[in-house]
């Protein structure tokens, strides 16, 4: 009785109602985190060429954005800032009056319930575009960690609910947890970019965040795309250092890593669907080669099926509208 012709799996797919009933994985708006790029100036709402639907926004635009995001029921945003000035040490990153710090205040003032996550890194703030401090031509781990911890504290003091270190320095999660706790910010959560790969799919983001390295590359700190077992070690370390949740970035080429992370750990797991993933769908859709809605929702569903609890996606707004039906 267990094989054809008695067993016919097409029975499960005969009507839309049956398909709904037997569906194993569901993406909902509750899963979505929308990245926002905040820039200096007034009245700036400039679409990023390689990321249709994603904008550079000045702080005065945030109240309107926050209201729209709340209306769409998207629970969380992930903030990136482009500072007025960059320098060798990325000092604008840990300036309490810096762009992200002010943006956090504005968002929290406008929509207190919106979960505000801040990206913690130095690459948008350093003149050389690396994620840490340069010593003798290379990124110095421990000096960078100290500055990342300072940055995280200023974000938390401004009102961030969650800080998300994305630099891939060793020991940064522990240093950030300690600095937060020492500053009386023990309620602030850490989502670590635990397995962040040196990926070609970040291409459009570097335009958006103006964060391309001015020399060399990030291969000495971001992970080798060929390694999955090493991701387990990275995630394990971040959990031991106090990460409340962990992230895999990028997402689409790393479904196996998401799956391994899901099977190995019980911590909440986020997947970051990066700019290149969006760009592939957007560009193909513009040419009429892909159905944007179906392709986007299929991608998000695949990330959840692989084991992600939360998805950072530039398509969060569109997805929220499509999922509303
Ligand atoms: Zn960085």
C-alpha cells in the first residue's frame, strides 16, 4: 500500500485549499527585517541605482518611513549610516551624536514599538573602507574590537533594541556584551553576523553604504565561501560569548549553512538576503525574464525552509504587501 498506484502524492496538491492545508513552510510579515540607509542632509530620498526600491534617507525622512513600515506591520528595521566624514579610526561610528545614533532616536520617538537593530561595523566610517583599524597594513583585531564595543554602546544608549556586529573580528561579541552590561544596558540584545562570508553578492550594497575597501579585500576576516564546518565554529563561539541570536550572510548561496546552523543550535537564527540576491531578481524581472513576486517569495520561503527564523531583506516592503492577501 505504500507505493504507486495506491499512493498518489498528487492528491495533496489537487486544489489550492489542499495545498494551503499541507503547506510545510510559511513566510509571514513577522519574519521580516528591513534594512535602512541613513545619510546626512535634509530632504534626501534618493533611490540607489543597483537596488531598486531601496533609498538613501536623511533623518528628517525617517518619521514617514517609520509610519509606513509600521502600517505594513514589518516588526523590525536594520540601520546603516553613512557619516559626513570618514577617518582612519572611523570615529564617526562611536560618536554619540553620529548619524545612526540620531536616526535611532528619531525612529524610537516616532514608532516606539518598531524594533530597531543597528549594524555595528566600522567600514562605512573608515577612510580606507575596512571593517576595523589598520595597523602595519592589516586589520588589527583587538584594537578594532574595542572600537566596535564603543560603537555598540552608543547605539544602545540612543535606544537601539538590538545591536548587530557585522565586522567578523574575533572576540567582538564578548567585548560588546561586557561593554553593554558595564553601561547598564543589559536588556539590549546582540544578533551577531556569526557566519558572514566574503561574498561577491554584496556588490550593490557597497554602493549603497559607500563602504568598498580602498585597498586589499576582506578575505582575512570574512569567511571563505567554501567553508561550512568553520561556520559552526564561528556560531558556537558567538553563542559562547553571549550572542542572543545568530545570522548567516549571504542567504541564497548558503542554504546548507542555514540548515546546519538550525540543526546544530537552538538559538534564534536570522538569514540576510543580500543586495546581490535582490539585484538578480530585480534585473531579471525588469527584462521580463522572471516574475518578481513569485521569485522573491520563493526565495524567502527557501530561507525559512532551510531553517531561518528571521530574514533581513531589502524586499521586506514588497513582501509585506504580497503576503497580506
Ligand atoms: Zn564592515
